[in-house]
C-alpha cells in the first residue's frame, strides 16, 4: 500500500489538472442501458448524455441532447435535437441514434431494468434527422424522465449481435464531457476531457478513478490528499479528522436520495409467513442503528419513498422495538428456543457501514431468539452470485431513487424476473393494480395520494425492513474551484470546475 501511495503522490505532482476520485469496485459495463451498479453508473454519467436531465435543484426537467421538447397532445412527445453534437469518435449525433437506442432497449436480446420505463411507448419515429416523435399508448407520468437514459451510437453498434457481451461495454463511445482513455481493472480508470463537447470543453483535463475496495484505504488516501473528492463516514467525520484536514478540504453535507434496507427472499417458504417478517421488524431498533453508526448524520427510513417527495407518507412511523411481541409472533409461527428461526444476511464490503449494520441486526435479533449468520462479499461477486440470481435468504442493500419515484420497477410483480429490480420477489395484486392505475395519472396531487397509500401497504407487508437514510458527507479539496452545491449535490456543474 505504501508503494501505491507514493505512485499516487508522484502522479499528483505530474498532473495538476487531474481530478482524483475513488470507486469501490470495478465497473461491470460502461453502457448506460446496462449500468446497474453504482460504479458503472457513476463513470458512465461522464461519458453519455440523455435527451433531457434534471436542473440544478432537481425540480424541473431541462434539455440535454434535446434543445427543445414539448407535448403535442397528452400522448405525443416531440424532441427537437441539438445540431452539431459529436460522438467521441467524431461522428455526428442524430435522431438515428435515439431511434436505435430505443429499439435496442426493448429488444428481447437485451436484459435491462430500464426497459420498464418504455413499456407504455407505442412508437418512436424520426420526423427528420433532428426531430423525434414519441407516441405513448396512454398518458404516462414519467414520459420525460425515461429519456434521461444515455443514448447509444447507432453507427458503432448497429451490427452488434450481442450487446450484453459487446466490446463496447468496456470501450464505450459517448457524447459526454469526458471520454474513456484507460481502463485497468482493480487499478485505474482514466477519463479525458472531450475537446468537442457540445457544452464546451471541461476545464479539468482528466478524471482518474482509482479502484479501491477497502474503505479504510480510501479514507487514508483522502486524508493524504491523494484523492481530491471523497465520501466521509460519520464516525470518521466526528472522531478521526483534525484541523489540518479541514484546512485542506471543504465539507458538503446533505441528505441523500437513497435508503438502506434488509430485504427478505419472499420466494423462500420461511419468509412467506407475515408473522415472521413482522417479528423480525419488531426485533430491530432502527434508531439505535442510526445512533451507533451515523451519530446525527442519518435518519430512520420509514418506507419505500423518501421524505420531501409527494409519495412520502408522514403518517407512517418506524416500528418501535418490542421484544416480547416479537417472541410471541415467532412462537405463533412455530419457532421456539429449541427450534429457532435461522437465516443468513448477505451484504457487500463496498459500503463501510453495511457490514457493521448487519452485525448490529444480528445482535438485536439474537435477543428475540433468532439466529443470524453473516456473509460479507466483494461487490461484483455479491451482485452476480447472490443478488441477481436470487440466491440469498436476506440481503442488506440500498436503493438510490429519482426525485420522481417509479414503484413499478421495485414493487410490481412483473419485475420479479431476471434483470428486474424486484429482487425480493414481492407479489401483491392490490399493489400491482394501484401501480398500473398510477402510471397514467398526470395530476401530481392525486398521484401523491395513491403513492402514499402504497407506502402504507408495502411497509405493513414487511418485504423489506426499511432501515436508514444516510446523509452524504463529501470532502472536496480546496484546490477545486467553482463548485456550486445544490440539493442535487455538487456535480451538476462539473465541466466548469478548475483545479489550481
């Protein structure tokens, strides 16, 4: 590790205009249609653009590759594309790429959870080289948001037989502010500013992602200024940082659009008894987990939609721990001291906090007579061997959510499938019908009421035990100038950043 530090410090001296970041795992696919893990999604966001995006405060949708867009009627959406946008190989972006991306995404050969957002699309066609018409089968509340997905280059991929294993996934060509120039697995991923980016060349020449699985190593590198930007865990923030660190770094903190949960594999008979799931819920003290792991830098999560959104149900409170009631429910389900309920929690070491959260849950559930075993895995192995094949008892995981949630992706029975985000196999016919009804609701107030009812039903069912919503604490080297923090975070204007 010492040699690695020396190498990084040497690199820093040679590359003043390089932004040094860390990622906890190797990206699986740098393709926006297939980027489902956090590392892939983060890196791909620098390489690709969607037709639209959220504005600085995540309140309004504005153009990205589309310079203008409007609804011709309730089901017809028109995108007028920017002229002169170039792909990283110099070819010109056009409506052909948009049509190709749509056809690729809905192809049965491609397994992507993002295809769910296009299930109401009736047709997509080019009106000319720079105008696209999208016709929906019926009004859809996320008609615009779905086009935030990155667009693929038709000229490169039109003859690709298998996108799932294509060379493009590790050698991507996008329209983004940066292009991929180096990919060394488990070592370094380098992006270089694209000279012909349509919004103007980024001020910082390179972004270097160092692949570092160990959270402690990432923290030590940040403290030594080998990284320019990094997340700081609450315990480290409160106990391990001194004045010298704060002299070098600005701190930006805000609540995240994400939550962590313990999800039960409802395909297994032992989790299909609602009394068992309720007992496990009553056996956990969520506030204690927040207090131990986060100090004042997180809050208890009470359900599937986040505070501050129209979907949040403030009437639903987190269950209070009740050891006696939990034991009674387990006894009713046939579990005793001699025949205890047993299960395994699997999580990843990509999060420095979740393995500790699993240990706390293990300890708390032992007090109601439940025996929990733990398994902590490397991120890619966790995804490929446990999460996506559904080979688990329970997973400790998290979701990052859009400001406009789409419950279909996580809670509809249709998405209990390969590549779907209904990882735990939740099936509730009432929720399915409510989701289907809500998809065509344009009135945000009425939509909010339906979502809030869903919030209550899902939390009562306990397919997940909703645990906590962490704050994001980000340390940024003071040498980075022109950062403009917002509710969206710090990254919305990264092409204007400069490094002294």
